[in-house]
C-alpha cells in the first residue's frame, strides 16, 4: 500500500520556501512517482526519486520550491508499467481530489551551519601528531615512534599542528577536530584540571589563538573536544572537596556519597566508568552549569574556534545541552555542535541539542559488510537507508562519518581482524587494503562529513586504545603512497563535485551475487553516479536509462581512473576491477 502523512519522516521543511516530501510505496517494476503541488495559482509537478529501500517498499523523495512561504498543498501520482495511474491524497478524499495541506514556521526547520555540508574532517590526538616545540615536552617524553602505553607522552603539541598546516592543505581537509587540549595530567586530557587554560605541554592560550588564525587563513576550521561530564581529580573544585570535605563550597559539584572523600579501595563518589580519576560533575547544579556554559562560549570568543565535539553527552542531563546550544549559537550562529553518540541519535537530533553526531552506526555497517561480510550488500543499502530516514535531512549532512577514532582499532587493523573471520581470507595487510578501497569510496561519496583519524591516510595501523594512538610517521618512506593517493583523490573529487557534498542520496542497484552497489547523489539537475565493486572478482555494471534519465550518446567522466563512458542503447556500461569503484559525472 502507498502511505504518506505530513509527519517528520515523510514531510520536512528545509526553509521558508523549501519542503522535502517523501512517499512510501510498494516495490513495483518500472514505477515512477511524482508530487503535484500548488504554487500560487497553479499546480506544478516535481519528479520523485527513490531515497531508501526496504525489502518490500520504496521511499520516494522530492524537494519542492515554492513562490510563497510557510504553506503547501500537494498530492502524489504513481505510474507503473501497463497500469493506470494511482493518486495518493489526504484521507477522506475518495470522491474528490483532496490535497494534503501542510503549514510550518521557522521553529520547525532543522538547520546546521552551512559550512558543514562541505567539510572533510581530520581528527588529531595532539600528543601524537608532531612535536613542534621540544622545550615544552613533559618529563619522561618517549622517543617518537616507540609503541605507546596508556601513560606515555611523546611531545606532540599545538606548534606541531601549526607546522604541519601545509600537510593538511596537501591532504585536502578543511575541518580539524582536536582531542582535549586543556590542562590535564594525562596524555589524553579527558581528566581536565583547568578548562580555561591550554595544557603547558601543548603550548598556551596564545599558541591556540595563533593556530586558529593560521588554520582559518588556510581555509581550515577548528573544533575542540568538550569534556563536560567529568573532571580530573586535580580540578580546583574536587581538590577543595578533598581538602575541606563536607565544609567545601564545592561539595555539591559532584555526587559525593560520604565524607571524607576517598578513592580506595572503591571511590565513594560517582565517576565515569568507575574510574577514580574521573569524578562525575553534577551538571544539574546551577553553579556547575554556569561554569561549563562559560567554558563553552569562552573559547568561541577568545580563540575563535568553530565548534565543539562533546564527549559522552548522553551521560549529561539533556536540559544542559539545550542551554549549551542556545548560548553557543548566540555567541556564534555558525558554530558546529557534534555529540559522541554511538547508537541511535534521534533523541539528540531534533533541533534542541546537536547539529550532528559521530556516526558510529555508519562505521559499524561499513565494517560489518566490507570487512566481515555479516550480511549481503542489499542489506547494507537497506540499513543505511533506515538511518537516513531516522534523522532530519539536514542532520544527515552534519554527521561525522568515521571508520576509526582514538576509541577504536585503526581502520586497517579492524579490516585485518574482520577478514580473518572469513573463509579463504588470511587478513594480510595487502588484503585489508584491497577491501578497504570500496569502503573508502563509500565514505567520501556518502551523505555527511567524512572523518579521517590522523595517520589512517598513510597506512598507520594499531589495535584498540592505546595502540590506536601511535605517533604519526613523518618519513614519507614509511607512508603507503597508494593509499595516500586514494585519500587525496577522493577528497579532491568531493571538493570538485557539489552533489557529493550537498546532493540527496538515490540508491540505484544492488547485486548480492556480484557484490555490487550503485547510487547517485542529486543536486538540482546535477548528479554524480557512484558504483562500488566489493567483490574479489572483476564485475561489469549496467545502469539503465529509466533510473537515471540517461541521454543517448552523452559522455560520463570517471574521476578515479580518468576513463570516460558513453550512453549506448539507453545504458551506461561500467567495467570494474576487483575491490574498486567508479565516480562518474557529465
């Protein structure tokens, strides 16, 4: 059955004059759907394209632009081969054409900073990227390429990032996320001592301001890591509680169960994951809330940062994040707020909390198919579509699509471990790199901002923390040049082709036997076609005109190989090598 109601999943205002409409329809051969909408004194027709697929249904989508804002009347028409057209109208319309009617206000529009649509992000663990100033190295700093432990320091700092801005430009990224940089006794700095002070081992506040200015001059934005769920034990408020116990004015900044405060044999205060060095803040306390809100706006004003990545925000009262968003956006309306949410993030992406989240759901699906073959490629398409349908469309473009981070094994290592589970695979480095190639093409051509964990682009490997936090190798002889070339090529194509950054997603075909996946990114009349071959065998993919409105004789350029393809007999025929892909445009 066909289904539509003016509800969130199927009807989303994108602006005063822009409305996104979706129709759930049964899968029928050769089906075409359109939305017919009232615009002024006339009805207009907009074609709809498949947006997501389930085993039995298709979700069609169209964006319509209206001459008058805030209200729209519309209905749908669907045609299948050799069948009469089906009209889908509002309930109670059996006897007359009764259009759906939808009105909205500015408060109904979910918006994200415009620049995030164009972002290619890069994550740096500051201690491990580059040592630009040996004079600020902490005591006991280890040789640069030694295997890391949980406690080792290697001397990476903000000056090191400043020195390597040319490399970041060479790679092509335009957004930088730094793990915590504020004063802390650890290398990871998630146990903050002073939120208003850059850690001396990284530089100082002036160093940060210079870095931000230089990054901005190079066209790169900077996002800092905000750790507002817990502090370190050296934080002034917790130290005062340790010293004065129940008499401390800060005793209600934490969840203290009894006095005196102790950490052994078990802490008698709430702490993150029961780690004594990470006492949990009572953010419901107005004093704590005001303090953290001041931190959130201070660095936007004083250093000119471009947003916050929020650590474990699901463990903090949601009301705090509503106020955090309000104050951050008042200070800088273009600031980006992204939460570390590992699972379904619908609660957090409703316009009241975050612009986007770290898309660990995307990472899980990519690894489970390309590395582990837990399901067929049609299931990958189905599950990716369900995630897109969950969130506001603008939020989909603000997700950080990662394949690895400081909290996971390196992506190459994860692929090696996954392939070892498969019959006939050994999980060698070369095999992992081969299977990684189509996964990377998906990452850089999919909806949302691709995120690279420093060093992945040159072939850095490593298991879970702390092994994933190895130092960045700076000798080009140690780099996997083919992998680096692929990253740079994909980043360049993403910058070059607007549909890859801002276009809607249109699945085209999946072939479970051949392990082939094709989709398009549509932006107005422009489109880019992406074809993935996840098989260990060469495959030939045939795309039909009825899916893509191909014109006989038109030429499509392919960005990864430099080849071109001509439409013949209404078809685009694309031969692909094993574990490869193609990115095509007219």
